[in-house]
């Protein structure tokens, strides 16, 4: 992805915190959501912005989606 998408994704403090959470381990979206006081839809939006910028990758393990950076 290009610089504008990366810059936009990193400009939000919640997204930066998500990347820090994923620095050492893979987490599901639900596990990530437990760290924040916001709706699942809002967490999903932040995750999609990180994926769009190429900063986050999703893998599927059985029926669980794991996220990593």
C-alpha cells in the first residue's frame, strides 16, 4: 500500500495500540476488543483500516480468525 493509507492507519492512537498488542502474539478480533471500551463494529473498522494499509494480516485457524502484524 501507499504512504497515504499507511499514514492514515497510523494516525489513530487506537490503531497504534492494536499494533502494539499484536507485536508479540496473534490475537482474535474478540481478544483485541477486550482491551478497549468500544463496540465490536468500531474494532472491526479499525482492523479493516490496518488491513487496508497492509499493516495487519488475517489468517484462519479452524473457525477462528487470527490477526497479526
